[in-house]
């Protein structure tokens, strides 16, 4: 099965971008922006496109971004975040558990010893498109319908986009790990400088590809060399 790279690396966005309670409305906008950007990169050809768009719509509504949706005209208030402290804290805890799994992976722990991966696999399977049979044009045909696509409702309180983000993250990580030909778990790295997770292009990579991290790595490496051999590296 061919899976878009945008979906397979989505879990890195979850790992590296927290969403927590903040009285500052602008902070909520800034925290949710990476998720919206990542979801928008999932192409229309993806089986999970509509699911990702449902999550985006939920984020737009709950952060007061959505202005033109007519069925929300009675609920919508521009520039207001509808997130409650308990809702954001719940997402924060799910994300923390997600990061703990990545910590175990990057530490070299075998996947068979990471118990939580079993649950993640089950949740990821729930998003797999379901195949049905139906009569169309006088013929029996097989049709795939996205599973778990109902992440929104016509009431602001009914949006479940933060849960949707977590579920899509589970699917993303599962697909990445299943891609053993592409390196699988060995390509999931954590940069020791910025402490962010990143997809390494090769399994021996240790530092992420951010310029500031690369520069600091080389600076620290040169300092070590000078301490060991000051004459050679003066």
C-alpha cells in the first residue's frame, strides 16, 4: 500500500508541538497552527483526506478562525477560543503518553517490549477505510468508506478534533514503523540539542537538520577535539 509521506510523518508534528491551556488567545492560535499546516499537506488523493479536513474544520471553529460556515452562524464568535482547560489538559496527557512511546523507540527498546504499541495499533486500525458492497449503475461494486471520519458535529461543543489529531498520530506512527524497507523505527531520532524528534534520512544520523543544531554540534565537537589535542586543533 502506497501511503503519502505527509501522513507518515504527521506524528512528528504531535511530538514536537504542545497544545496546553493558555489565557492568551494568540498563544492558542500559534500552538494549533503547526497541526493545521501539517493536516493541509495531506493530499486529496489520500484515503484520510476527509478525516484530516474534519479535524481542520474543528480547529478552525474552536479557535474562532471559521467565519463563513452558515450552520455555525449562531455559535461563531471571531477571536474567541472555545477550548476549556480540561479539554486541553486531556490532549496534553495523551500527547505525553505518545512522547513516552517515542522515547522508548529512540532509546533502542525493541518494539515487542513497548506495551502501548499494541493499543496504538488497534486505534490505527479503526481509521482504516472499510470496504462495503453496494448496487451502483445496475452492478454490484465494492466501495471504500473512510472509518472514523465523523469528528465534527453542528455544535461547537461536539467537535472532537483533538481526539482526531491523536488518532491520526497513532495511524501515522504505525505506518512509519510498518515501513521497514524505509528504515522503520531506526529512522525515528531525537536531537540531543533541541530535543525534538525527527525522521532521519539515514539510520546513523544523530543530529536533526536544523542549521542551529548542526552548527552547535560542530562547535561542541571542535571544542572537545581542542581539549583532547590542543596542539593539533589550536
